[in-house]
C-alpha cells in the first residue's frame, strides 16, 4: 500500500506540482490544504503516514512554528516535513530540534520530496542539499541528520530493495562488486544506517 501523505501550501500551483511528483513516486496524496486550519482538519479526519507542509501559510488557523507545535502536540508520532524558503540558520536548526523530520528548500530538486518523506516515515531526518550546506556552514546541523545519497548510490539502494544481491547489482549496472559495496556503504553512512538490518528496515519502509 502506498504511503498516504497530506500536503499543505497556500499556492494552488505548488500543491498541484507536489501532488504530481508524489504520485509519480508511488505515494498517495490523502488530502491537500491551503492554510493551517484546513491542514489540522484534514489530519484529524484522514489517516496518513506523514505531512508535508509549507512553513508560512496566510489564512485561517495557525501557521509557522505555532502550526508545527500544534501538530506535534496533537499527533506526536506523525512525521512532519517542512517545505520552506527560509534561510535563517537559527530558525531551521530550531525546527529540527523541535522534532521536524525533514526540511526541504523550495528551490530543491523535486526528487528530494519523496526522499524526505520516505526517510521521515522510516524515522529518520532529511535535510535538502542547500539547507544542509547552510546549517553545516554555521556548525548547526545535528549529527543525527542524514545526507541524501548520490544518484548512483540511490540506484544501488533501489536495486537492493528489489531483492538483488551486491553481485547481481554489479552485473546489472556494469560496475564491479567492490564499487557497489563501496556505494552501498557510503549510502548507509549518509542515511545514518549502521548495519544491514537497519538498511533492510529502511528499504522495507520505503516500499510500504
């Protein structure tokens, strides 16, 4: 069953684009909201695996940190990924420390959206590339925050998730088994995975 995601943004075009990206990555959009009040109403009525929300949404109900605080207190186990154009390192660091599972820059590659949500559902934190660099430059990035695997490393993970062995992945991609093992290890390091069982659990969560 595809992961069910509730999305929120005050721009209809952005919501439409997010929906297309998530559905192309085998995710189900369980509902879309344009302000804080509508988002809280949706989460109360429709079961979901995660929420992807803009940080600032003018309209009825809370927005910004107040909205995130409300979600956290009402649904402490629900992963929340924030889509934001904010560049203030202290604000971003505070969101992570307050329990936000993901931060996505509004100018990020669309492919980072499903990656962030799958990581959040698996219980891991994801920060998009530009925001990660900003936080790292201020020594604010929490050690628990994983990096995104490269395209080749992600390909290796996808093939391993399909049930292929390291040798089979090597044969399929035309790379050496040593290279595949290195790319697997590097992807695990970036995602904060310590062993093969954690990798297996992560890959299973991505496909649930």
